[in-house]
């Protein structure tokens, strides 16, 4: 034993040192605090969280979430649960866990360095490499969140490098290397499919090793090298499938569904590119060389990183990192070391290039890769994903330089210099020794003390039946919002799945689903309006039995506006017959909705067929229409009995109220004077591809814009060859002629306002440009062919403009709404939720309506429009009389920053920050006035918002009274969710009189009335069977059907997924469809008494995958043991 | 048969001028060529730079030393808050260092053979 210690004493000392520094995470925690929120992924109840995650379906979040792609993360969720189950006290679990990760990361880089530099005197290289690798600010930011998949990516990186370098050097064998690589991936794969972006540096390093040593290998051996690596790739790939079957199988089964979702969440490639640009704001080479560039560091004086920009010593320290790293190739002398050092320098530079992401000057290449290489968009955060490779390279290079420098200094106690160097590294990374860096924006913190009432609520909730859902109020104002609580929680993830496994519904868009989001908004909206009937109908259909009021939300915090809890509390308290208080502690109250008894599994005889857009979904949640199916994506041969048809009609004229997007021209790359111009024209085939009228019109407008952009150059250059330009001009003329024909035939008398407005925008821009060319060049006088051609074009544009202007100004679009109802039958309705509401919260119905050209008076207080529609019905026009919200204006003198103005001021009646408004006025003198909207709102005091004054005149909306020569000023605006009230100011210079400048001022709410029709069809007499069900686990329900005599519809209120299957005696029910906009429905024709098995398919594949993985792991261990004993046996021989 | 003899010494003598001519020509021509992919632009740009370096006769290790020395200039600029200039020189440093490393790698490979 003593000999062992003697023999390995240096190794043990080094590992002992690593173990000692691994205790650093213990310094970070305050008593009774845990890491929670932002992207940490930690639960409050580790065990319960793990129990939810061993299934591929998570029912506790909104209407259920498919976790088939998340199975790879389960081992990381298991770690804290296992530590707790081993008897570690709850508040110590994360300390132990982070220490463990600290140690494993350090040991992994230590193993690599020891392999490359094994000599005793190389200790300074080994320990420096460990310290630079583990004390790094990229890793630190993930340590602060305890983000285990990222921590594990720091383990896998050096281990992969080690195994591949060993393989390059000829040992061990191919099969064993493949098995080792897969074992490393199995334990530290960063979370399976979700972890793929995190192992970017591993892919990069592996590729760099392959490439570098390919060139290093002598040319005659290169083919062997290629063959060897290719074999390793194939062999590892095969092992990979079997080792990781546990997450691969369920993922593959749901791949097509997952992919669409993920792309939608990321906002498509464009969204990913924009994100990449944002993340790369500070990733210049100068920052990256110094191992900086994290977007969170900058413009934030409260952040722990701030001293690194201001303290000269730390700035000098930061430059020492690249200096030492790139001195390594200068110092290296021995050939063997030289190859390794050059490899890491190469890796460092390669990693730096990718870490810059979309930052100039090479950012365009990165964007190009994102756009062109399938899957590369997953690396949209270049800095976060690739910088670990730079750290790996720098740690080895700096270690080597430190060793070289210390060896060169003629000092007897070289070890002392080494120790001083190590201390300097630790000193430079001083934030690692602080416990105050979890702060996000005080009081919001990643390290929080979870209040007692939250923990007690979880205990209570866990005892309630797990087949109901609880609605959380107040909702975050925006589904994408951060959720914040006054006690410090700050996370994009809702807190509820972290504390309990019961179902919660909250306005949160964890998985993108437009229908579901509308449905949740509708739930909140009906409760907020005190429209109890609509609320109960929707709650009943969505299986909501409880309401939790959380009054501790940070309502007015600028990053997470939340609706006012008192509004919901007062409505709930007003309706005591419906809502019964069942639990209360501190600011949280739980109410039971007593008047409904929702059922997770239910039977119906027939459905409503909805041909509606998503925007009408709240109209559908009425007892009369439930359950409903949507015609979009419905199987063609579906036999489900239809009891009525629902259809909505889009408001054609509402396009006139949308904010306009300006059309602009960009400089073309090829001008008519270029010899490539005919080629350019040849490739313009949008018009040939166009099928519909709108596509043709769009293509024509696009072509006119291209020609106009080319001709615009005539404003700046002299014409050398008129013939070249004439070609573009003649083409422009012919396009506008075609537009005129198409316009007269198809658009002039249509209600296609979207396209009409588009034509108007193109037309205005191009008319101005063409007219400018004619005037500036004086082409009329010159009487050239080009001048004639352009004048003819201008004349055609003006003709269309005249007709279009008449059409677009024929009525007041804020009070008149046009719908194409030619396909309607049955009765026509107005959705009252889409109308203006007066001070008493009553909807204002139209005063009149018109079908085709016949006018009718509207029956007041009725949302039905017409009982029997005429046969030739085509166009419906609704006319409203909306109140002017600009009442009793007072004249005031207002002091602005540097000037005094006279203003007409009025509060906006019944204002809400969530609504859109439009203001109109007649202006006597162009540009003589200014209009301001002053919003009054509360601000939640946080570290960042403290600097803003709470009450100030800050007209964030300011616009000049520009009318474009018409004399009529129009301006649309919208406030913010935390606004309490707002006033509008019509101001002039103090020498002018606003009463003279502004006349007929009005402010009206912009509404978008929803019109729909319902046609009641035959009443069915089908008998519905008696149904009971039991939940086996979140992915398996047993439904017992008793005495079914007729076919029926089975509804199951978990989010629809084609992977949910219903089986009777092992046979699938084929007719599976989306029910009620979110749930699963099946059409069941079997008669008698039987059991239906509802199962989520990926769970079965998870089980098969787990068994496959276990067998592969066991087989691999046996193979390795066999190989080991063989090796020992051969050695002894 | 016409044979053109290239005087190697003459080439060596004027390599600096030739390199500059290539880089100037490239800079003038590249943006004029429409629809040249970014890859091509950057690759040609990098090749031009390398050809200049090789033509001038810089050794990889000298370039690395220049790169390391430029970190001291960068440090000074950062301390003086000259961020924009520092960023530009930082980009140049990356180019110098990567060229240096590539040349050293090639030198090492050559010496091996």
C-alpha cells in the first residue's frame, strides 16, 4: 500500500489538488437557497420531476407536451434525484452535484494533458491546463445556472480528443476506440438530441484531429489513414445507434413532428440568423482572443464581469491569455511536441473563427453556412457553442508556454514560480470565489429561497386528483414572456411543472401551437370580461377544474408584464357560487370551479365541422358547438356524424387598418448597360410561375420595382447609351400596362383590399421615381425615345392611381367593415368579444349592415345578423358608430425638454394598453404641430429599473402632424401591457394656437369584428355509451366502454398528437382527428362492452430502446473485460 | 517551336511587386464580378494574402511573433479605449496568426519529408 502511494505520489498530489478546488461550488450557496429559474432546468422537487421525465409525455404543462426528443436529458434529471435519494439533505444536493461536475470536468482535461505530457516535470502544464479549462467564464456562466448538459459537454470534449489522439497514434484497436467513444458519449452526451448543438466543439475537434493528422501523415500512408478513420466512423456510428437506442428510438418515431415544431419555435432560418447576429454582437476577434465576447457581459454595469472592462490589471491579465497561448508554437522545440502544439494552435484558430458567429468581418461566411448547410442553423449561438474548443486549445497552449517560460528562468525553486503562476490564474478568475453572482436584476436571482407557501401549495396540489387541470391567473401579458415572482424567481419556464406533477395551464408558449395559444388567451379573456358562460364552456372542454391566483407576480416588471391579479380576484370573489376557495396561504389562493365537472375522457354522438381560421376559435367554445373538428388537415374519408357547420369570414377591408410596410428599392447588381443584363432578364421567371391572380399581380409588381430600381440610376449618372435604358423603360411600361388590364378585370370591383393596398404602395413609390427622372433629366424637353417611354409609363401609373385612390377612400374604414360571405349559409353571427366595449363592458353592435347593396337596420343587442340570407349574397358591410375617446380636451402649456408648447390634451376614455387606437384630425398648417401619447404606468423596482423615474413626462410616442398634403392627419398607436391610462396631446409652438391648427380631433379604438355563420344540420339520435377510465401512467389510459349500441366519438383532452393511439383488443382505431382545436378524438364504431387502450407510441419505443441500450452496454463491458484479460494473459506470457 | 523562358531570378527579384499587383488587381476585380459567392471572395482574398506573404518571404514563425507582439499594441489600445481601432487590428492579428500557423505547419511537414 505504502509502495503504491510512493509510486504514484505525484499523481495523487495532483488529483488531490483537483479534488480540493472542486469544492469551490460549496462557496456559492447561501443557507436554504437553491438554483432555480432562467435556463437552469432544475426543479424544486427533484424526485417528482424525474418521475415525470421517465415518460415521453408530460401532462403537467398546459395540454401536454411530447417529450420524445427530450429522453437524452433524463440522466441529468436523475442525478439530483439520486443524490437526494442517497440521503443528502435537499439544500445540499446542488452543492454536491456541482462539485461533482467540477471534479469530472477537471479530471477529463487532466487525463488528456497527462496523456500528452506525462513527465513528472510537466506538472505545471497539467495543472495550468486544468485551471484554464475549468476556471473559464463561459463555463462559469453555465455553472451559475447549474446547466448540466453544458457542463457535460466540457467533459466529453477532452475525452474525445484523448481517445482520437490515442487512436491516431495506433492504440487502442478500432473496436475498443469505438466502444470507448460511445461510453464517453453515453455518460456525457449533453442530453441526446437536444444536446447536439452543445457537442459542436466535439465535432469540430474531432474533425480538426482528422484533418490535421491527415496532412501530417506521409502521403504514402494517407490512404491507410483515411481507411482507418472511415472504419472508426462507421463502427462508432453502429455502436452509437445501439448504445443510445434509449433516446434515439422514441425521437426517430416522432422526428417529423418535432422538426416542424423546432423550426417554428426558432422562427425559421431567418429567425436563427437574426439570433446569431444578436449573440455575435461582441464576438470580435479581439474579445475572443481574450476569452471574452459573452453578450451578457456588455452594457451591464451590474454584472459581475464589469471589472474586466474597467480594471487595468484585469485587462492586462486578459491579454496575457492569447500572448501565452500563441507563444507556445514559438517555444516548442521537440518534434513530437511541435506536432501537438501546432494542432492545438490550429484548433484554437479554427474554434475562434466559428465562435465569432455572425460578427464581421467573417460573419457572412457563418450566415452562409447557416443558410446553406442543413442543420447548421442549430449552431445559431456561435459563441456559446464553439468557444469550448478554444478553451481546450488555449488551456494546453498556455500550460506549455508557462512550462517553457519557467524552465527558461534560471531560478532554483522553479516549483515556486509554478505555484505563483497557478495562484495568478486563480486570482484573475476571482468571481469563482464569490457567492453574489447569481443576481439577474435584483430582486431577481438564480439562487432563490422558495417561499413556504409555494412548497405548501405543492404538497396540497399533489394530493388532488391528477386528471384535472389548474388555470393560473394572472397570466403573463405575452406568451413569450419571462415569468417573474417578487421572491426572486426569474425564468422563461413556468414554475408549476417544477413543483408538482399536476396539470397547469398558463399563458406560455413552450411549444409553438397557434390554436392552443388562442384557446388559452380566450380562457383568460372570458374570465377577465366576467363572461362566465364562455369561461365555463371553455374550462369544461379543456378539463380545467381549479384556478390558482398568484398575487406575488412582479406585475409591472419591464421584462415580464403580467395582468393585474386584483382584476381576477375580484371577479372570482364576485362569483362565489361558481368559485369555492379550497386552499390559501400568503399571496396564493386555490379555487375550485364547482359548477362544472370536466372529464378527461368523454363520449359524444356528433361534432360541429369548423371551416374557421384560428382567429375565430373563441367563438367555437360555446356549448352549442362543442365538440368541434376543423376541416383543415381532416382525413378525406372521415365518417364522423356532423351536426352543424361553422364558418368564419375574414374582414377584407381590415387590411386598410393595418400598419403599412414601406416599399423601398435596393441597388441592383446588374444594370441595363451590363452585358449580363439579358441573362438577368432571362432568369426572371416569377411571372411564368404565377398561377392565381394575386400571384400574377405580385410578380408584376416585383418586376416593375426591379426595372424602376434600375432606372433610378438615371437620377445620378449621365446617359451614354439610351438604347440600353430604353429596354428597361419599355419593359416597365409593358408591366404597368399588364397591371392595368389585370386591375380593371379582377381588382377594380373586388374587395381584395390587401392587394389593392399593395398596388397602391408600389404605385406611389414608382410614380415618384419615374416622375423624378423625367423632371431631373428634363426628358420632356429633350423629346427622346426614352423620355416618351417614361412619360407613357407615368401616364399609365397615374390612371391606375386615380381609380385606386377613389376605391381606397370610398368610405371610413375604421367604422365600416367589408366581408365576402358568398360561401355562407345558415345564420350569420358576430363574435361579441371582437367588438368595442363601452365603460360598462357591454359590446357595441353595428348600427346598420348591408348585404350586396341593400341596407338593413341592425337589431340592437343581438349578435345574429340575418336569419335567412338572400341567395345572391356576396358582400356584407357592417357599419358601426364608435364613440370618440378624445373627450373634453383642455388647453395646457407643456414644458418639454428645451421648449414650451401649447397643447390640447385629453385622456383616452376606457384606455387599455393592449388595444390599438387611431387618431384623426384636420390640420390647418402642414408640419405646424406635434402629437404625443403620454402613457401612465407603474414600474416594478428592480436594480435595472431603479434608475428610471417612476412618474415622468416621457412621450414615447411622438409624431409630427404631417398629412402628405391632404390636410387629414391619421396616426395609429398601441401602448404596453402595464399601462394604467394614457392621454393624447395635440401640440403646437407656443406662438400658435392648437385650437386653430387642429380641428375635428378624434380617437377611436381599432376593432376587427369577427363574423361567422352556423348552419344547424340534422339532429342525431345516437345513444352515447357509458364511459369510465383509469390512468395507468401519463402515456397509458384504460377506457371502459359499456353497452355501446351506436358509433360514437371518443374525446381525450390531452394535446393532439398522431402518436396517441387508441386500440381495442390490439387493433388500432383508424379514425383519429384533432378535436376542439387541441385534443384527440376517435370515431369508434365497435358495439357492446369493451376496453379501449389509449397509449402514446414513443413510450413503447422508449422501453425497447432502454432494453437495447442495456444489452449493448452489457455486451460492450464483457468485450472490454475479455480484451483486458487477454491483454494481461499475453503480457504474463 | 517557340519556348518562353522565365527567368527565375527576375521573378524572385520582383516578387514583392508581383504580389502587390495581384492583391491590387484582386481588390479591384472581385467586387465587380456579380454573383461571386462569398466563399469564393474570401477564399480568393485569403489566397492573395498568402501569396503576398510567401512572395515577400516571411516565415511562419516570424508571423506568429508579429501576431503575439500585436497583442501588446491591442492591450495599449484597449487601455486607451480605442475600441474600434483595436477591433480592426484584432482582425488583422487573427489573419497574421492563422497564416503563421499554416506556414509553420507546412514547414514542419516539409522538413519531415
